[in-house]
C-alpha cells in the first residue's frame, strides 16, 4: 500500500502510522487510499498516529484536517494521536489548530474513546 | 604548511623574547592592570610568557600582513591560550576592561622596539606596526567576546532555572495536571509555560490540565491570546485544558476586549476546575461518612 | 543578500518533490550537529519545508544552501528560485494569501517561526529567501 504509512485494520478501525519525512504526493496518496478503505471495509473509526513526524507543515496539516472531514462524510470518526509537543506548538503558531479534528494522547486513548461511542 | 615571511616582529619575539616580556610586564605595571594583589609576579610572568610563546609560534606559520581572522584553524592554539589566561584571571576577580587593557599593553613596548630596529626603513616600520596593532586588537576583541559569551551563558542558565521555578507543573491526580501562573505572562514566558506543560502531558499521560491564572496580575488581549494558544496546543496533543481563576473583573475585561474563548472551558476557581477535571477523567469526590452532628 | 560565509555547509537542488524532503533532512542534520533543542529544530524545519515547497511549486525549482553562522553559532539557509517572482511581497506574507494549493499560511507562517527572515523578489527575476534559526 502507501509509501507514507502502514495501515492495519482491526475491528472496523483503521490504524495508520505515518512515517517521517514523507513527500506531498505520498500523503495525498494516503488520503486517497484511506478514503477507499473506509468505504470498502465499512470502517467506523480511523486512528492516525503521527508520533513519528518531526514536523507538520501547513500542507500536511491541511491534509490531516481534510482526512477528518472526509472520514466524517463516510461515517467514520478520525483521531489524530501522538503529536509531539514541539509540533503542537509550531502548528498553533502557524494558526493551524485543526479545529475540526479529534485528537487523543495515544492509540490506546483513541481506541478507548471509539469504544465508548460504540464505534470499535 | 608554508612558513610566514620573517618580519621584525617575529625576529624580536625569537631573539629578544625576554626583553619583550619584561617591557610588556612593565607597561601593565604602569597602566595599573598587573593586579599584584591577585597574582604574584612569578605567576603573572609565567602567564605572559606562555601567551607570548604561543604568539611567537603562530607568527612562524601565519603572515599577519594578510587580513587576520583569529577564528580560523591556524590560530586555534592561540585562542586556547587566550581563553585560558582570561579564565584564570577573571576567576580571581579581574574585570573585563582590565583584561582588555592587559592585552593592549603589549602594543607600546613592541612599537618602541620596532622603531629602534626599523629606524632606517620608515615604510616597513609603518607597515609592521600597523599589522601588529591589528593582531593585538583582534586578541583584545577575542578576550572581550569570550567574556560576553560567558556572561550570556550564565544569564541564560539563570533564566532557565528561574523559569523552571516560576512555572511548576503539578500532578493533582492521576491524569490531571495543573500549572499555577504567577506574575506577568510575556511572549517569552508564555512559550516556556507551553513547552513545559506539553512535555508534562506526555510524561504523565495527562488528559486534563488546569491552567490557573489566579496569580496573573494583568490579563490583556495579548495574555488572553497566549492562554488560548496554550489551550489549542494542549488540545492538539489530545488533552483538554481548563482555564481557572477567571475573576469577575477579568471576565469583564475579556469581554470588553472582545476576546472570544471559543470552545475553551473556563472556571472561576481552581476548585471548580478540579471538579470539572474529575468529572472528565471519571472520578468523583464524596464524603465517606458524615460524622458531624 | 546578507553576509553569509562564502561556502555553504550543504546544498540541495530543488527539482522534484522528493527534494523538499531532502532539504528538510539536510537542515535537520545541520541542526543536530549544533545540538539544537527539539522545539527550535521543529520550528525551523517547518519553515524550511514551507519555503522549499514554495520554491518548487511557484518558482519552478531552485536551490537551497545551508550555512553555519558564528557568534552565536546558528544555522542560516538561503533558498533561490528562478521563477516568475512575487509582485507584491507584503501581500504574499499575509496569512490567507495563496496563488496555489497551500492554505496560504506558508510564507507568513515561515516568517513567524524563524529568528530572521529576508525576502527579495522581482517579477521575472525569481525569489530569494534567507532565514536564520534561533541560536
């Protein structure tokens, strides 16, 4: 599958671990792959782990925000997890608060939240 | 490595080393920067002699009629010697200006010796004196920069220590942190607060953080922006922020300033905030048994 | 533009998309060599990413050079492209301004993340941006 990430599907939840220093095309491909998989596998949740990312610039930030919106349209809830403190501070300074995206501390926190909503 | 051309200065230093040393020492004495109260004559002479020897060796390799950049590799030994003598002398209480004057005191005796040796070739005298002057100035400058760098380092270290003391992140309960802010919140401090807080979130796997501003003196638009940014960053990490300690006066000011806190949870007191934090992480405080009559 | 050392410590051609990632990596290594802290590094490399992408997309490619500055020791980068240039720099620095697919926070955002930001551009003569990291 995509160069940019490894994706595992567990109990209607897609677990996505993004690799560091990816190209713009990589992440656009990931967005397309994920959209298809949400539909094909009838996923109700998506957890995107960005702990490996040393930086999130405006482009990657915008794709992450879009992923949340797309999955919502496809009836799945997306959590962005594992953001590093330096990345969070930089994004806020860039004015990219990702207001439409759900966040969690870690993969297990996100899974717990999805379970509580009956989505996992 | 190519040898530098033989100059009157390099000849002086190899043939009349002790003479130059004595004259340098005498000039320092005259200028009042010898500090016999801190260093014995023997100690001082040893320091000077070491520096002068390193300089003399460097002159064997480097042509000082070319532009001098003492940050280059060729001057590394001399830089080390300068740093060492600066360190030794300042540790005992020699002031920065004294250290600079200490170095510059080498100029006059060498000029005098040059004008004796080159009396018949005024053009060479002028060229060598100006080259030598430039090099000594560069040394003095280096000593000065060394001072400034060291002082900056001390200031930075103290600032970091103070910052740590002034923004302690406290774990109130499992998964609940608080950071009581006190005093003023400028941009610099706001960034430190944020960094400190976010790192603690990772460290404690905290889900709720209470940012308490009871002790913040003034809440203006800028401070409000800092608080909201902190809350936004906390949310990006996957935790929630509660801002507590909003007095009625601060609430009025914020509305007058047109500050919109949006989705951020606020509470008037840290007690109310703690109550909310417990609710979110699934705890409840209850009395075991009412023993009062 | 400014008094950088004659020789860059590293040089990255920006011809393809993958080169943006290469530029980030090169700056990351240079900052590691100076022992930069995580936050400063993240801020600066994010800015590098923005302007490298900008040079590739709007400038049709270019080159990024990395310099080590002294006193205090810090990193500077210079990014040049031979693109159409920017007619109104002030407007381009405002958040929300975008001529292409980025969200329009790129240049203004990059400036906020670095210690010093210089831009020189003329229509038809390409764009040069210099950025210095915090020491």
